[in-house]
């Protein structure tokens, strides 16, 4: 792997924190604040990323995702707090370290541009020339392989200028460029924005395979499905703070909320008091909905109440909150109106969501 020596790769962050389950902490962010003039954008971010882990950062537009990962990309200085990646303390990098660090990173910026005057081959091959200093003839096979991994027709497009490619193709080109030199750390800001659903899914399996090679991945997305498919852990940020971090299942379990839907044998005009006390509601379709906390109540006890109240049950179903619901709960404080709008779609984008 380019940029970082094997020893640098192996050395974990000298930290006092608890690593994510069973892993060494490789990226450690502590008390990171960022102010742009009077605007306090990051408000004390704490986040650990284990070696070989994928952490997906989710947050509404403007919550600070790009600002956060720009620190990892060295495009914003660490003014307040600490950011460590492997042996590198990003607040204190010597010029040599800065170069070594950059060489070991694969990055896709949210508003990344390809160089319009260079061909696809030259654009994607840049890290190989600049970081690995490969001779020209050695660049092409690596570029072709990188393009193929992101499902681009390498031979057809090598000599084209990026302008003649579609938006989704250009996005994939950026991913190819970020990964062409096999960096040990990859930081991607919305890598699949504008890529169609099918290709996005194919890219996920490629990105997942990076972890198997020990690559540490931090990425942002607005696609909840992408977050679920890709991450070991999610970090949800809101107003510049990490409001939840963990595996999707863990976070959902923490929500501790399920719904039980009961279909009574006969039509009910109203609910018996015993069920109303549980907060049950009679739905228009005749079913009874009971929201409960799995840690405190169980379905058996609820059914027993219904039975004691003389209600026969023909059918039942339970459902639990999904990632979308969780995300909205954690971030909707910004505007209750978002909650309604967001339920309609799983893509959480601009302010309208
Ligand atoms: N250079 C800057 N100067 C002033 N304000 C900035 C600067 N960069 C970012 N901000 C502000 O910081 C806030 C967070 O921006 P950021 O780009 O980190 O959000 P984001 O979570 O990445 O949003 P999106 O999902 O839309 O990409 C925004 O209010 C933005 O205007
Ligand atoms: Mg952003």
C-alpha cells in the first residue's frame, strides 16, 4: 500500500479509548470543534473508527458531515480538539508527514472536480504518478483495473475527457481515482450521489470488499439503504454533534419501541379501559395498535389483557422502528415538519428531506 509503511499501518492510535468491538482504534476524533467566524458548526465531535471498519456518517443537510470529514482529508485544519489517524496527529503534521498521510488516503470530496484538460486515464492515474511515482507504462493497467472495479467500460473511456461522461460515471470515476493506489484509509463524501440504484448496489459490494483487505472506510451518504448496507457502525450527527453511534441493530434496539397490531375477531366500537390504559388505539380498519417497549412489556402480557377484556384475537403482527424512523427521531428536533415530509421517502436530502 502506498504512502504509509507497513509499520505505520499496524500502529494503532495511542489512545485511552475503548475501541469499537474487537478492533484497534485507527481513527480517533476527540472534542473536535469548528467555527467559521461566529458560526459554531462542529460542537465537540467524539468518534472512533476501528481498523478495517466502515463507519457511515449520516446527518441532515448542513449538519456538519462534510466539515467533519474535511478534517480527515486535511482540507480543514484541526483548530480545537484532536484527530489522530494511525500514527498521525493531524493537528501536528510535519511537511513530510503531511505528504505521507496524503499518500495513504483515498478521498472523494463532495464537490470534487476532475481535471477537464486531462483524459480519464490521466485523471484516474494521478495518484499513481504523484504518490507512487509509477512510470507511465505501469499506470494504464492499474487505471483499467480501477475503472472496471467501479463498473466503467475502461477501454471505451480511457481517452475521453471527463466532460463527455454522465454525472453518475464521473462520480464513479472519482471513486476509482480515490482507490487506484490502494490506500489504507478511504474517506468518501457522498461517493454514490447521482449514481443509479443498481450501480450503487454494485459499488456497495466493492466498498464492502475493501474492509476484507483491512481498509478503513469513512463515508457520508444521504441514502439510508446505503448506510445500512455498507456500515459496520453508523454515526448520526446533528447540529455538529454525534447524537448516536453504533451498529444499526444496536441503535434500533436502543430505541426500545415496537408496535403490536391486533385484529379482533369482531368489530369493536370502542376499546376496553384495560387496553386504553396501555395506550392502545383503535385504528380505522378495526385493528388495535399498541406501542410498547420490548424491554419493559411483552406481547404475552398485552394479549392476556385483551383476553381478560373479552376480546378475541384473530391475527397479530408486530413491527419495529427502522433506520428511517430512528434517524428522524434523532434529527427531527430541527424542525418537527421534517418528520412528516421525511416519512414519504427514504432518501434524506436537502432541507425538504
Ligand atoms: N467554509 C465555510 N464557511 C462558512 N460556513 C461553512 C463553511 N463550510 C461549511 N459551512 C457551514 O457549515 C454547515 C455544515 O456544512 P457541511 O457542508 O458540513 O454540511 P453537510 O452535513 O455536509 O451537508 P450536506 O448533506 O448538504 O452535504 C453549513 O451551515 C455550512 O454553511
Ligand atoms: Mg456535505
